């Protein structure tokens, strides 16, 4: 007996649903990652809140895994330079001024820039 268009469509949909279950390709969207919360209170536009800057760098850069220890050491300065480069800012390694504002803006979006 020849299949009608609707039975062929139903068979195709059934086959696709089996493939989906087996492979997980069309699985439900995963929950968004938990938001990283960096410090409390107001941030310092002069860049003196180094621990908060380090925390925001972990959000802004996909490969920054440096310590969040409040010390503006070589790893933090290098991450700041990388952020400045990716954001089109002058590369100085200093987290103050425009760099601080831009880092905070990127942190608030929750989307790494590089």
C-alpha cells in the first residue's frame, strides 16, 4: 500500500525524533552559566580595586585564569594589556581610566571580548 504524504511526514518526524533522542543534537538549551559576581558596592573608576578588576577580567577574557588576590602583578598587567588590545584601547597595562570603564562595561554584558 503506498504511503500518503501525511504518513510519510509522520514517519520522517518519528525517525528524526529517534535520532534526536539518540544523539542529543536537538536537546533542550542548556541553562546559561551562573553569573560571576565581582565584589560588592561601587567600583573604583581609578582602577584601585584590583581584586574586582581581576574578577572582571575572568569574565571579559576567555583565557584569563589568574589569581583574584588584589595584587597588580605581572599576570594581571598582561591580562589588562590583552583586554586593552582586544577592546581597541591604548595598550598600557594600567587598569585605570577608560580601561576601567570599558572592563566594567564588558563585565556587565557577561560576554568575553576575546
